[in-house]
C-alpha cells in the first residue's frame, strides 16, 4: 500500500463520471461543477492511521481512518455515508454505504498505475439490503 502514499493531481475523469454522480443523487448544478473542478488527493499513513486529504477549487475533504474500521463520512457532494477503507490487491478500496433510503452505495477504488499516475474508479452498487 505504500505505493499509493503521496500527492496526486486529477488530470482526467472517465466518461462515466457524470453517470456515477447522477446515480448517487448529485444534482445537476453540482455535477456541472464537479466535472470542471481540478483537485488533488494526498494519501498519508502513520502506523495504522491513514489520512486522505482531497482539495479542490470547489470543496475540501479530510478523512482520517484505519483500514477495516467503519466511520461516518459526509461526501464532497453532501451525502451522509458509513465508510470503510480496505486494502485489496494493492488497491485502496473505499466503500460508502448510504444512510439515505433509496440512495445507492458507492465503491471508490484507488490504484497506482506508475510513478506518476494513480487511477480512481467510482462505481455505485447495492452493498446491503
């Protein structure tokens, strides 16, 4: 997991970004801002404690967590979720379980591609009944 530690700049978003935001309930105006926002992600580890600091021209989020331990999170778009981060096959996998009835859950996967590139893939799915 040490290979994900560092500061990463958002260079591009995949074609499904708007569909992901729409599926998790992000409104039209916020989606338009989100598609045009430049951001940085900084991942740090100190023993068992991790931090993920996301800064952008729109909003900033600072998360502190331990792998495998659930915590409350308010996402950048204002959703309330129960989150847990896990290490899976060298990837940092972020599960977000919605606390709002009818809103889908999310999975955000961070994976280092090379010395200069980390991919972030966002999906929505049902994680619970």
